[in-house]
C-alpha cells in the first residue's frame, strides 16, 4: 500500500481565531472551502482563512501566510505544487502539508517570552513529532516516490521525537535531517545546501528547491 506523508503544524485554537490569512500570492493558487473552489489572486489578498480550508499552489506559484496573536507571529511561505489543509484536532489547529514544501518562521513577542505551551508550534510527520522553540526552519517532501521528508533549521532549535519512543533529537542552527519514509530519522548534519535556500520570508519571488543537492549531500558530501 502506498504511504502518504502528512506534515502537521499544531497551533492553539485561541491563537488562530480570526488571525490567519493569505498575505501574498504569486502565480496560480486555489482555495477549497466547503467543496467549492476559490481562485486566490493578488486582488483578493489579504484573504482570511477558515478551518477546513485547503490551499493548493500550482507550478511556479507560491503564497505567504500569516498567523498572529499577542504572544507570537508565524509566517509560512508555501512553495509551488504544494497543498496545505487547515483542520481541527481536539483543542488545536492542524496545518497539514500533504505535499510540497514550506518555510516557517516562528517569532515570539518580547513582552510574552514566557508564554504557555499552548503557544508552541508542533509539527508531526507520520510517526515523528517536532517541537519548535522560536525558530526559522524548512520542510519539504522529496520530489520522487520515496515518501521521504527533509527538514532543516536556520535559527533556533527543533526537537524531533518519535511518536511512541523516548528518544529525542535536537536539530540546531545550520543542521538538517532526512526522515526516510516518514518515520526513520537520520542524525542532524550541517548540510551545505541549507545556506543556499532563500530564507527571505518577505520576498516576492518564487524559490527553487535544490533536490539534486539534497541527494548529493546525503550520499557523497564530506562533513567537517
């Protein structure tokens, strides 16, 4: 049976209320709401998001999403050929990255630096969870049939933990991991391609994922 990967961003329900929006769009992007397709254009942004919305970007397209409250702000840059679903799970919000890639920036307010756990950002990939502590990082599905997922950190720390296991790994600045088939975590490494990614969350230009570099770095590169 073919495995399907889901990357889930968990955000407190109270944080999301009336604060999520599509801030910028370039290229062809559609939003599915109550089984209806809504074309998202430059003229329609900012566009308020609702639960159960599904955002789909096409080739050479991307969108910038913003979530904000008095404790923190979160910016997501959803790449081309990606699909993001917004849904409920108990008392949290899920943003499910069904395919494609996204950059994520999590900024805590200096006035609310000691905010509660409900303001934390969590990511789940199959049987792996990631806890974010004020950071900027990147996630992408591999562009093949492997069901692999790449994640790397530019700033801060992302704690990676197996869903049913006690072991956890901190991925720190300048390092990344490969999650093979959605549940096999490799050790963090200082991949060379991390610095070559376009980390500008406000840029109005699309970005290309260097998949050829990811594979090369994993198989052949030497590390200091």
